[in-house]
């Protein structure tokens, strides 16, 4: 009942507008030329193009001779369909009484836009891109308007926001792709992305707040190589490079995560290398291993990259190379490895990894020295901190009137009671 009522009121509105706008032609709608758009189940008014507004016309379906609506309908140049459905889609022909003027209109039905689904990602620390997809199929020609504002400037108290700036267009690259790119974004700023879906029946806007540091996801590292280490049947050396999309800069470094396993083995072992290289020391002798690596912002912003493509390598079965000092390798059958966590029983024909501590890699010795250095530095730093705290919290400091508490040194001197007001 309500639909027929609304259909009737639509007719009355159509009549009223036809009478009121006696000198206007058909309204311009966005979409393909010669097509008018409506929604299934709603009433629909088609307008005869090329005819003076209000001029009586006859309406026909294309390829049909029966009159749909005569010139005496009182609706002028408009055809009213009370409850459009898919059978009404198609082409209509309208003609004035004398047949001299007229036109052709195609009716296409669909739905108004719905808020699109939007997500954004940054593959580096300066640029990010947003992609979108319709949340509902409208069946109509659709375009997207994309813009962004800088929303907040981080305040010290986390609450204060300076007024937003913009909007600026978020250029769609290439045009018509469901993707736009913001260049030169600030790492710590908040941005509000506006993706507005537009079709002939309306507009619908999705707003999304993003900050570069939370949507950061580097591309996977590149150039992963796995090499055997001659003389070390349980070692593999893996090396890789930064992803090409991540220019190296001292303030924006990447850290890495490396996984490896014998290829028949389902479970990965994981290590976090410190550089662009890692020496695996507990590989299973004689077995091919798969290795993969992923990257993340050094300070844990965003998330880990996808894994790189796997690279494979098999530990060396060659004896120690001849260059090693003669005294340290008098035998081809080296001593037994002291490690017991070998994931698979060593095969008799394969040499376990052997070297005693003092013949370890220079790299490992450097690592030990470095960690000793770090510990002693940390010890010194802790001592200095404790001394500093003691000096700050000391009840009777000699440097003027001072309130106890951490914040006291941060109050400007001229705000302290008793200080001369300059
Ligand atoms: C951001 O994009 C611009 C333009 O494509 C590029 O020149 C620049 O290197 C990018 N910045 C980073 C950090 O990758
Ligand atoms: C979003 O973009 C549309 C199209 O440019 C604009 O009309 C609308 O006002 C914007 N909305 C907000 C909240 O910025």
C-alpha cells in the first residue's frame, strides 16, 4: 500500500515539477549520455530529451508500436513508471504530436552508492597508498573521489589536536585504478582519507583515519642467497638486501627475521639477525635447507613484511680448506661436535660441525667482545642514571629552592616561587 501511495505522490510531484519548470529541459545526470537511471521498486520518471519542457509527447518502447503513455496524460514530456523493475529496463522513444521532435532514452536500474571498503598501506616511510572496493554492487557507472586531510599534529598530552589542514586530492594512479597515493606524508601525523563513491543515484563517503607509522609494512627483503661454508658441514650463510622500495636512511632502518628448515622438515627455526647476513650454525649436515627472510621497521612501527621467496642451500661436505693454519687441522676427521640439540641423527659419512671455541669465526669473537662491551656500557649507564637521580632527588640541593619530584627541574626558573620576575 505504501508503495502505491508513494507512487501516486511521485506522480503528483512529477506533474507539479513539469508544470513549474515549464521552460527547462531534462536535468543533466552524470553517467552515459542518453541513459537515465533508477532504482528497482521505486517510481521512475523518464524525461524526453530534445523537447521543450511541458510539451506533450507520446511514449513507446523501442521496437513496439503500442502506446505507453499518450500526449493527453497531462505529464508533458515525462513518462512515469510507478514501480520500475528489470522488465522496464531498455530503450524508450518519445515524440511530439506532430512527430517532428523527439528522442530516445535508455533506462538502467541499479542502486545508490554504499560506503566503499578502504584500506591503506605504506611500503616506505614517506608515501602511502589506499585501495578501495565497493561494499555493495550498484550495477551503475561509478567513480570515486579521493582526498585527504592532515588531521592532527601530535601534541605532548596526546589530546590536543591542531586544526586539520587540507583537503588535498589523493591522486589516482593510474586514473581509474582503485588506488590512490599520498606522497611525502609525515611519519607521525594522522591523516583522514576520504573515498567518496559517486554514481548517478547519489554519493556515499567513507572516512578512514590512518597514520603512516601504524600502516607501515615494508616489502620483503630482496636478493636472498644461501651459501655453504666450506669446512663447516652444519653452517649456511644467508645474505639479502633491503627492498628496493625502502631507501636507506639513518633514521629509518629495517630489522630482519630469518627462518630456515631442512626442506623435508615442516617446522621453521627463527632468528633475528642484526645485519644483512646471518650464519646458521645448526643446519643439518648434508640436507638441503630452505631459508626465507622478512623485514620490519627498526623501531617496530607497523607490521612485518611478507616473507621473501625461499632460497635453498645445502651445507658443505668438503673438508676444511687448505688455507687454515696447518697446526689446527692435522686430520681430515675432525673432533666430535659438542652440541647435542642436533635435530636429526648425524649420518656417519657426514662431518658434524666441530671447531673448539678458540678456533671459532672471528665474527663470533667480535660478537662476544661486542656484547661484553654493551654490558659494561649498560652498567656504566645504570650507574650514571642512579647518580643523576640521587642528585635530583636529594632533599637539600645546593642549586636554589627546588621542589622534590621529577618535574621540578622542568619548571622554568622564572616560574618558581621566590625567583625574581623578569
Ligand atoms: C616517495 O615517493 C617518491 C615519488 O615516487 C619517491 O621519489 C621517494 O623516494 C619515496 N620515498 C621513499 C622514502 O621511498
Ligand atoms: C569527502 O569528499 C567528498 C567529495 O569530494 C566531499 O563532498 C565531502 O564533503 C568530503 N567529506 C568530508 C567529511 O570531508
